């Protein structure tokens, strides 16, 4: 990305955009180059479009297949018993083979959720444009990449051309200053932010996260934060690369090695917004104001600190908002004014592209160690490599000793496509990203929160402040 | 893609905000190839009870049969990028959704399939929903003039100008991109020479 000494100061997003613009039409539509394209089982519509045009994948070396959405999480060695799911996984294998696309398939020891595997393998790098037919592609922005989810027609377009038409989004700067309290993390930042600006608060915007609390986050934390940018409606979220980014990337299999890495790293560190660059919208949060946060409703914006209460629609002046609250708490089976800490749960789920990396599993295990879960639950690591690492650290034994089920990696109960579903009316505490109606199964009721908060809910059998379990008391 | 100009048709109210794509089409229906038809899956959780009994939404009322225009509240189609949400609306018969705002990826998916996202103010959305609730059946949405008529005073709507042209002409991005093939090749050769680290190292 060449320096332009006389130009207007640019944000990081502006720089990534400019570096990938092949051409811009008079009407502002820009054809951008795509550096990485991840496909999964759900990409079958796009491969069918390619077939209909008898087209080939234009950039097979920049395209990677990963089986995650439909894969079974139990008893994999027996093969896939469900015919429809077997077809979905088989179609991905056949399409990747046909087009010379590398696949991390069901039997690959590196298999896992696309937004965990990409970074883990070093396929995700600073400065790249990364797309995937999955809205949580925003995750990869944690590395200072422009990463966003696209629909099937766009997947077909990227497969066919290696490019995509885009209109430049507006820019939103979000800074979080100060130090987060113990037991409070990226999930709490994200939910607090979405509660404040709304599920469409960042619509049409590219978010850049900055500030001392963001700098202090690990790559795992930054991924959680960028992952949830889409839940605020943003096109993407990103954090400028720094030493934390480089430390994570060194020695990753697909990242540059040795002198090539050092040369690339020097360039990556230059991917920063200019001093004086302006955003279309700016938001500042104070880290000290962020508390352990849970959702009570059916949209990620329906979030509040654990010591708060279910809102009373009668006290909300905005009629549309009041109607939403009324509908949401009826679906969730809650009462206005009920303390969030009184909500009893039926099960827990620890998994998903939002919160199933090693740091997430460690933080849940730290609370579950030596304790029993009072409800059943599933722990599905973000990737098969995360699973192996967790087993080497003994985390699996902490989860199973607590009474939770330790299973294989995939999207699992976050979206339920593989059959990991909740029963109608069941209530979960879940480390996932969407508390939409029916997301975890028809009639399911989802409360989303951090891994530590889910672990605490598992022990208490109800939503509770995880900080009460941070110390030694194992009673 | 079929061009969109004027849609005069039965309209259906869906007075709900934040109708996410998980609600538009629940994930469990998405294994089907498109040819199977996605219309029956549309808004399944809202339309049907636990035993698949219809819950009496206007969408399923006999007088709204054949509706091509849907009117909803803000942030319609947020969430998952699943284009199947657009297939479900189209296969059910819809050509246009009127709402105060749309999910970002969803709106692109709509336009890529020739489905019109017509953006109106929250007040106008409420006025249209009110008129439909009071028994109004038909609306006319004109993409050339960007006007909605049929519910008293004419209501203006906005749509991105690029999308408007694309819909009016039934243009497909892919044909356009293919015409720039040489530019893409030249650009990418230069780019990859300047930024060799972009290419994945051998795993």
C-alpha cells in the first residue's frame, strides 16, 4: 500500500479499500479484488450457478473449502447417518475436487469452523480482502483484514471472477478506553455496544475498533468482537495489526515464513489509520462501564448487565420498541421486571465461531474446574486443532467431570443445521451470536453471553454473574 | 434477470421489526436445491405452530393470496447471509419488500435476484401497515418514479441508484465483470508481484 504524501488522511478501511480497487465506475460501484474466499456446505447454490454457466473457479489457489455448518459432532467414525446431511457434505467435497479447491474436510485433523480455521492456519492475514457466504466472516477483521459475509449470487461471482462489486460503506470508529474488569471480555464489550447502538446501528458502515481496551485484547478476543460486528448490522469490523497480531501469525502453516514473514510483517504494521483521518460516526465506550452482559430477548440488541432486570414494555415510550419487547419477552417466557439473575436455564452450549477458541474454553473451564454443572450441555470446540489442544491441557476432562458433553468441532448448536437442536420451549445459556427466535431449534430460547458466564450459568442452573466463581471457592 | 418496473399487486402486512433471515427461512430447510421451491418454508416459525397448524397470519389469508408486495418494519432481513431467505420470498410470489431499513447482505441478495428493496420512512411504513390492516388489498410500486400508490397520499421510496438501474434493466453483475477481464488480469498480475505475501504459503 503505497504512501500518498499529499493525500487526505485515510482510515485503515480506506487504505484497504483503495489497495483492492481494480476499477471504479462513474456511479461509484467498485470492482474489488478478493484475496481469500472460503466456501462451505451452504455454498452449493453458488457452485450450481457456476455449473449452469459451465464456468471454472477463477482463483482456486485463493479459495478454500471447509466443512462446518452441517458436520456431525458425535460418532464421526461411523460416517454420516442422515441422508440430507451426507449429501450436503458430499456435495462440498465433490465441488472442491472438481474445481481444484483445497478442502478441510470432515476427516481432516485441521477441520473446524471456517472462522476459526482460517486464522488458525494463517490463511487470514492483515491487509487481505476475505469473503465467505457466511455473515460472521467479519471475524477475520481482527487481523486488520477487510472481511465480510456475502450471499450465494456473490459467492458465485467471486468463484467465477475472483472479484466482487461493492459500494464503499461509510466508516464508523469505535474506541474503548481503559481496563476491563476481571472476568469481563470481548463478548461483554460487543453486547454492550449492540445494546447501545441497536442491531442495525452500524448498518452500511465499516467499523474500526481502537482504544487501549481493544489493544489489550488477545487475537481471540478481537475475533469475538469483530465476529459480532455483523450483529450491529455492520458490513465489517476491524482492528489494526500490531505485535499481538504478529505473535499470533508467526509459524502458522499458510502464513509467510522466515524472511518473507519479516518483510510482510513490516508492511502489515504500516496498515494503520492516519492521524487526523475522520469517521462518519464515532462512538466511545469506557471499559470501566462494561459489565458481564447477557441477552434477555430475541435480538442481540436485547442485552443488559447481569444485575439488571427484564425491561417493562409499559415503561418504554417508543411504541415500536415496546411492541418488540412485549413480543420478545412473551417468546422468551419472561416477566417484565424479573431480575436477569433469576432466569433458570435448561442447558448450556459452549461453541461457535464467536466463542470456541482455546482462550474461550480455558475461561469456561476455569469456572467449571472442580464444580458440577446443574444442567446438561454441549461443548463443541471451534476446530479439531482447538479440540486437540484443549485435550492436551486437560480441559476436556474438566468439562466432562462437570457433566457436560465434549464433542467434535462444527457450527453445531449455534445454528442447529447438523441436528444439534434444542427442544421447543427449552432455554439455553449459549456462547453463540444469535438469540433469534428458533435459531437453536423451533421454539428454543437462547440467552447469549461470554464463555465464563455460560460456565457460571451451568453451575448455578440460572443466569448469574461469573465473577462470583472467579476465586477459589468450589462449593 | 427479469427487469422490474412497476408492480401493482396484492400487498401483505408483516408489522414486525427485526425480522431476521433465520425467521424468513429457518436453517433446517436449507438443504434443498433451489429447484425444489422455497416458498413453503417462508417465515415458517411465524406462520405455523408446533404441529404445522397455520397461525392465521395475513400472509396465509385467502384475500391476500397471490400477494407480490410485503410491507414490514425496520431492519428486515438482518442476520445470516443466507440467500435462501430471498428464494423463499420469491418462490412464495413476492417481487418487492417495503420497509424502513434492510439487512446489508440481505438487500444485496435481493437485488441480485431481481427482488426490489423499497425503503420508506418509519412513518410511511406505519401508514402503509395501517391501511393494509384496515383492509386495503392492493398497492402499486413504481420503480421509475420511486412512488408507492394505493394507500391515500402517494408515498415516495428510496433505493440505491445503482440498484435501481440494475433492477430496471435486469442486469447481471457477472456479464459486466466478464467484460473487464483483461483489466482484472493486468491488475492482479501487478498486485501479486507487489504483495507476494498475499499468496498462501504451502500448508
